[in-house]
């Protein structure tokens, strides 16, 4: 899933979580290099880690260690959601194909934008998370 979609999903589930921390955890997990520190691999259920950027740092133990070091409990929530969103994307691709998964993500983002505009019109103190 795109980072924007992950941030929006996180905002719905955990509205008080710091957006900077979430972005930091996402960036660390997604920009791993082969030479960086890793831990014994424990695969996250449903997540394909055999291709692309997910080969490194998308296993459960490494993500947990990064999350705790970078953000404690809140970092753990962010890392878990990151892996969950990626696993959900894999499930969508498996069931609907890449184009179908893109459509589902597009619908979610359009719905979020619509809700954001409605909430903003109701309150001038809107929190710009995404």
C-alpha cells in the first residue's frame, strides 16, 4: 500500500498517534539496504517478503526491534500497521489482481478525501494528518 493510504488508515484506527513517527517508521522499513542490521526472520502472516523492497526489514522481529528503538509502544503500532497494510495489499492483489487492488485503494482514498472535506467544513480546528 502507498504510504499515504497507510497514514490515512492509521489516522482512522489511531487518531492520536504522531504522524512524524509513523512516517519515520515507514521510511525505515521501506528503505532498507542488504547491509543493514537484521534479525532472524519470522514472517508476518500473509506478507510476501520474497521480492522488491520487502526482502529486508519486513519480517516481524526486525520490524518490532526498529519500532521499539524508534518509537516505543507507538512505534510498535506504526510498524504493525505497516506490515498489516502490506499484507492486506498482497491479499487484494492475490484476489483481484494489481489493477483491482489499485481500485480498492483509490476508492478508500477518495472516501477519505470526502470525509476530510466534510469534517473540515464542520470544524475549523481540523487536524491535518495526511
